[in-house]
C-alpha cells in the first residue's frame, strides 16, 4: 500500500488534501468545518485569487492570504440581495417576541448535568421520572419541586430549591432562552429543556412580558437578520456545489457548515 493510499483511508481529505493529522480525533462538526473551509480555499486557488503555493495546515488554521481570498471569492459567488421593506415587516410580525425590551422570567430548575463520558440516554431516563413527578405536583401545597432540586440537581442553585431568580435573555445560554422567552407558559414547562449544560426541569414562576419595540426602531436589525439568513442559505448552496465537484473522503457534508456562517 502506498503512503497516499494510507492517508486517503486514515485521514479525511478534500481532493487529496488531508484535513487533519493521522492521529487527530475530531468531532463531526469540526471535521465538517475544516472540510468546508478547505473547499473554499481550493476554489479561491482555482479562481486565481490565491497563490497555488498556499498550503493547508493539519490544524485547520488557514493563512491570512487564504482568508482574504475566500472573502473575495464569496463576494463574487454568494449573492445577498437587500431585503425589501415588505419582507422586513413580515419578519417583524412573525417574530415580535424577539423585539421586546424588558422581558423577564422568574425561574427555578433542576439540572441533570452532561459531563464528559456521561451516558445521555441513561441521564434522560434518570431525569424523566423526576420531571413527571414535579409536573404532577405542580401548584400543590407541598413544594415537591424544591425538594427534588435539593436532592437531585447538579446546579449549586439546588441548595435553594433550584431558584435562579429573575432572568433576561442576556442572562441565559441561547438554547435555554429560546425555551423561556417569547412564550406565555407559567408553571413547570411540559418538556425537558436541553442546553449545553444538560437536561433541565424548569418552572416559570412569574413573567414580565416587557414592551414591544415599534417596527421603525428595529427595522435595521430586522434587515440585517434577513441579510444574514440569505447569506447563510446562499453560502450553503455554493458549498454544496463545490462539494459535488470535489473528491471528498472521510467526512459527511450533507450538513455542511463553516465558521463563516456562525
């Protein structure tokens, strides 16, 4: 077996260019990011925007020249038309909760933490009966929630019955905020909430809905959000075309993503 053949089997690559060292163990997400960046770097070379002497590194970090060339490549090939006033108004009307100021919720939770090596399936099986128990006792005189938080929660707030106090969107991880804000639910939420920290049983004790900002006050932010959505869609379509024309080994690009769309 030749050295090239060994690399093609042991290491993910784009058109024969390795994306990592042979003994590196990358997550699927990091591998996809490296693959998409390499697709763009090679496309910039093919377009004459980057010298052929520019080479990929095994740590996924590209040169400053490659970064500039990729930006020039995308300005040529990824179209981001200006959103119309009508499109901005439709987006505003569909996402009014995102344009409130002063929205707060008073929350307590029971955290089942995800730690390195934890069995997530087993963790969910541990969380679900406790979730069902506090849901069944929601609103009753005995404070089952506080007792369960003190006994089971992996958060320091467990000592205070899971109390997190009043929170705004800015106080929370985005995935946690998504489950709390722009809603009307009060009481134990009818679902386990997933976050980067683990699984949460969540009770919303009070809500303050805040004040809706008028369209004119947020029109610029709405337009920017629509431009970003358009850019992300166009970039993924362009990456899909590049991947279809490339020899891709050892990486799944159906969910192709890149740091450029974060």
